[in-house]
């Protein structure tokens, strides 16, 4: 089952992306309760992703992009991966703080944090899918994982 976790993780990242955008649209429409449910769902999906991702790392290790085989693609991949990892490290803390301020009705703080949390979380979710596509779909001949048919 571990070899399929990257596929699951990509789906979870994609779902988080959709939920983030839906949550953003809902709050712009002043649908606060729907926004709250959507964003808490997004956080839940992200927690499941983190557990799944860490499980894959523990049991399968990490994979390097084949820099020698695809030097041009590697020029795009490694800076993307670096920014993704750097920002992903902060998302849980930003998300928890933003959620806390929202749930405790500290609206000013919630909005102030959300202005940073939303774009960073969205970027991390989108780039997570891009990293997956590059490692496991665009260059599948590297043999990292079986392709899902």
C-alpha cells in the first residue's frame, strides 16, 4: 500500500486546494458558517495528508528527481521543491493560529493571519500537486512508483 501513498497524497493536496478556494469564495460572499465548515474540513484533509506523507517517508524514504536525465526540468523542480518545503513547514502553525482566532471570535487577528495563511497554504497545496506530477507522472520512466491505470 505504501507505494500508492504519493497518489493519495496528491489527491489530498488537490482536495485541500479546492477547499481553500471554496472557503475563500464563501467568506467573500459573507457565508461565515459555510466558510467555517469548509476551512475546518480543509484543515482535516491537510492533517490526513501530513499523516499519510510522513508514513510514506518512514516506510519508503524520499526520492530525488533525476537531475542528470532531465537537467532542464530539474532547474524548475528543485527551486519549486525548496520553496514548497520551506513554506510547508510554516503552514500548520499559521493554520492553527488562524483557526484559533476564527473560532474564538478574534476577527481582526483572524483576518490578519488569514491574509498570510491563505496564499501560503494555497501555494503549498498547488506546488505539492506539481511536485507529485513531476516525480510520478511526467517522468514515470524513472521507476519510482507504479502508475495507476
